[in-house]
C-alpha cells in the first residue's frame, strides 16, 4: 500500500514503524510517517487497540445501559416505598396514641 504523499522508507528508516507498520518518507516535511496494520495505532504504530468485530456490540452496550437505568429506577422506587411506608406507620401510631390519651379508662 503506497502512501499518497510519500515514498517507502529504505534501510534503517524502514524499522521506524513498530508492530509491522509500513514506513513512508514525507519529502516536503523531511519526516517519516507510518501506515499501521489492523489493531495498532499511533504515530509509530506503538499502541495496541482491540477492535470490536461484532455488529451486535452497539446493541449489547445499549442493553447494558438500559439494564443499569432500570435497576436505578427500581432502587429509587424501593427507597420511596420504604419511606412512605415508614411515614404512614408513624402517622398510624401517632393517631393511636392520641386516641388512647382521650379515651376514658373504666374504673376497676
């Protein structure tokens, strides 16, 4: 594969690119450039990157995001139900204690 802007490197310059990348000279800038193989990137092909080959990867990410959001909503609902139940229970106990206070006790 020939770069549009340069000629292939020769001699020691050919080892400039790492991990099997192809070296090219850019004559106008007097510098070297690399065309990297699959799974590598960087100015000298020094960084390994995992490419997702599955077309379902986006769908899996979307499903994971939806599951996380659903769990968060369920957790919020559980907290709301817990505090509502606790408030209603306290209100009922308060009413019962008020009724007991005003209730006339029979003489023994």
